[in-house]
């Protein structure tokens, strides 16, 4: 920045100037001092415009960053809500699956019990029929004798 160089030049001018004895004042070359001030005035508008542009850009960048941050937060909230909802759906599905499995096991036990009863009834009938047949055969044999 040219302005900083000009300000340094003023500092150097003041430091190199001869001082008044027993005082805190110095003699400065008026013509040289005014030339530096004139250069500062010429440079100042450009420097101010540049600083204003930098400030405007900074504000724009900050606003964009804030918008992006807000969007990220909103997306994250939506994602988390979806995950929670999916989690609830999964939990409900697991409950339903457990209920179905229990019902299937219960039905399976009933079917087995029913099948055993049916088989026992059939075997009892066969046994009874065989017993009757055996008695008929025994009676027929007796008759044949």
C-alpha cells in the first residue's frame, strides 16, 4: 500500500528534523511535509474505495457462508428426522415380526398336537379294528376245528 509508505515518510521526516532545545517540538521542512500530505490525499480515495470493496466482499462472503451453514443445518435436521422415522419403522416392523413368529410357533404347536391326536385316534381305530378282526379270525378258526 502506497499510503503506508507515505506515512512512514512523514515519520522519517519528523524523526530526522532538528528539534527545539528543551522542548518536544521539531522544525519540519514545510514544503516536503505538504507534498507528502498532498500525495496522501491523492491516494486516499483509491485506498478507501479498495477498503470499502474489501468490506463489501467480506460481508457477501460471510452472508454466503451463513446461508451454506443454515442449509447444512437444515439438511442435517431433515436427515436426522428421516433416520429417527426409519428407526421407528424398523422397531415397529421388528415388533410385528416377533408377533408373527410367536403366532406361527403357537399355530405350529397346535397343528402338531392336532396331528398327534388324529394319528392316535387313527391308530386306536386300527387297533380296535385289528382286535375285532383278530377275534373274528379266532372265532372262524374255532369254527373250523
